[in-house]
């Protein structure tokens, strides 16, 4: 008689799952070390609660997904979701995305970069910490392949406009679309913040850019 499979709780996954640290990444980038092969790679900056990376990795098994999350708590949460869903094409790293982009990823190594609802750093004196800024966008441009896409969403209009201005200062991007509607518009995968924002009938500002050179 077959035994019933024991259902492992998410708390157990959360307790045992660990995101990689910078010391776990190869000094010379080699995707096969992390994923076992050299499939197209997509980067998510600020994975939060992991809804996008798990859905995207499930829906697109022929792509690899590298999630960067600076919060240890949320990085572990995302790693647990990846483990619970048995996803071999997604990896979480607990680190500063700027450092990963600058020191670990080579030029033209990414097919897409996803930045969804980044910390707005509300106080004016803290805004220099925002991830969507000219130095980071320059790195994103260098790391994307020609034709690679940059997705930037936020629920903060001021940050959205400032982000668009930062992206515009970096040559080599075409803006494909811009949407800021309170509708059930499907521009990809839902995130926790997007669902919460739309649930409160607030606006989500979305933009999509493609590297043209």
C-alpha cells in the first residue's frame, strides 16, 4: 500500500530555504554554474514577495530568472517559493542589485530587466538611493542584449516621471509603451504591490523600453 505523500508546509520551506549571497556567485560569470545551461537570462531587481519571479519562471521554462533582493527576509521568502514550486530555472541572490550589475554580470548577458515597485525613498535627502537612476540605468543598458527589454513599474507618479527622465538620459533605449490606468490591463505578470494598488483603486504607472543599440 502506497503511503500518502507528506505535504511540506511553506513555513518549513521558509525555514530551510536560503538565498545565495555574493560570495556564492562565480567571479567570472558562468550561467552553467547556477543553472546548468546557457539559456536566455532575465533579471528582476527587488523581488519582494516573489510573485513575479515564480510566475515568470513557471510560465517561461526555457528562460532563466535571477532575482535580486536586498532584504534577507524577503530573499529567503522568494527562495522558499522557488523551492516549493520546484523551479530549476530561478535563483535568488540576497544582495545590492547595483553591485551585482556592476561587478558580476557581463555586458550583453541579459534579455530583460524587471524593476517593479522599487522603494521610492520618500524623503528628498534619501532619493539618491533610488535604484532607477542614471548610473544604474547605464549598467542595465550595458548588460542587456540588443533588443533586450527594460520594464519599470511603480505606484508613485513622481518616481515614475523621475525614472523616465533618468532612462531618457541614457542613449540606446526606445520607449515601446507607457500605461497608467486603473484597469485590469495585463502588461505581464501580476506582482503583490500591483494587486494591492489596483485593489485600492489607485494608479499603476508602467513603462517598457527596448535596447536599440
